[in-house]
C-alpha cells in the first residue's frame, strides 16, 4: 500500500527547488538524501504539466513515476527540496501538487506499543465494549487537539471519534478491531 508522506508545493527560486508540505510524523526519516518517492498526480490538480523547459523547447514534460531526493533543508515547518533531474523553475512548477508516496511495507513498526501508523487502522471494525459493532475506520484525521477516527457507520454516514485513551481503550490489530467506550450521543453528532 502506498502512503502519502508529502505534497510538492510551489517552486522556490530558479534552480528547481520546491517547497514540500510534509504529511508524516517522521519527516527526518522519510526525507533523507537518496530517498525515492513514488509520485501521484491528484485528480483535481489545478496546474497542468503542459510544455515545460525540458531538454528541448516545446517538449512536453511528463511527471516521472519516481523522484529521488537530492537534498532538503527545512524552513518554517516546510521542506525546500531538490529532486534529481529537476533543475529549473519550469520543471519545478510542473511538479506542483504532486503527491510523494512510500510503500507501507518499507516502514518500520512504531517502537511504542500504543502508537500506530494510520494505514494499520484503516478498515478495522469499531466495536463498543459490550460488543456492538458501530462500523469501520475510514481514515484518521490529525486535528490540533487530538487525532480523530473517521468512522464509516454501519447504518450509513460518518462520525468522528476522538482517538484518546478514555474513549479508545483498546486497539487490537491482530483481531482487526478497535474497542471504544463512547459518551452517549457521540455518534449522533
């Protein structure tokens, strides 16, 4: 499974550097010199690749399937990155909006037994302590106050469950479920 760890933003300067919006808790591990990312162009991308100043004028630039990080420096919470083969502003502009992904099989499991990668939780059943099934984990939202489980409710629709120990006492990866102790009415919001 491919996981998005960053998204390319606007060009920075004229030599091909781009800003990178980080989407991982461990940027120092994911963004190291030589890291190879699989690229994905979002469906709703506003910027067209179009003609870019490639090796010859008028040659259409194709987004590469993989990008190799040549170097990165950090500025105000964002990375300023240079990728191999992207050495001018026009090529950098053509990459705007592209997602940077890594294979989940390459990720080491968290050292803390109470910590999980998002992809480990997606699809798990969500059950109350008395065995009532509420639905499945659709995704994890990372909000400022706490992480939120986005629940695809069994009866349709979605609900948000704060991912805190008081409400989510047990995550059973082997059993494919998350046990929750929900305050009354939480799923009705």
